[in-house]
């Protein structure tokens, strides 16, 4: 699921943190379970913090399995355009495609999210955080399907 080429100095946990953050974000966005019903009352559970229980309705582990790319999906990406493949995390999408996440500058935050909608190992469109501030400003599209992103538009009124 994750490729760690060239990022050995970050350690194995750096990719785990990115993936678990993405899983948690996706899990909370996609669940429709009413948190009040959740798994029901659990009289055997200890209340260690005195706060009300919050149940997402699915475990993070199950969400990670649900977000795995389709079996056999094998892709590489050069998100920064330097001619070498970048370390990437591949996440399955509910629509059957794959999101490709890359931390291009090695700061621990995703700077590039490419989307392969039809599993042809070509990015159909990609979002970029050009100034590395955590906000994706630019989206590029592969309009002719040749594997090269050839059109762009600025998101959120950027330029």
C-alpha cells in the first residue's frame, strides 16, 4: 500500500501517520451511523475520562481495509516532475478509483493528490499544494488520456 523509496530517513512511522490521518479523515467524512446509537450501551466499558462516548460506527482498521487500492493495482508517480518516481500512498476510492498521495518536499504533509479514476495507471487529475501551506491551490487534468497533465485551473480563487 505504501512505497517508502528514498524516504528511509523518515522512518516507518512517518507513512503510518499519514495513512492513519487520511483514514481517520475519510472515515469521519463517509460514515452515516448515528453516533447516539453506535454500538449501543456497553455496561462493561470503563469510563476513564468522564466524557460522553463517541462511536464512529466502524473501526479505523476496517476503514483502512476499505480504503486499500484494488488488488493488483501497481502504479508509480513522479509528482514533482524531477524524472524519478516519488514515494506514494495509494488509497482506494468509493467510486472504484485510486487516490495517490505524495509528500513531495518531505515535510510530512501531502502536497500532491493524484486521482486515477479508471485504474489505467495514469493520473486523470491531480491537486497540488504549490506553496506548501496545507491548502491545495491548483488542479491539473489529463484531458487526452496520454498520462501527462496538460490543463490546470486554480482552486479557491488562487493564481
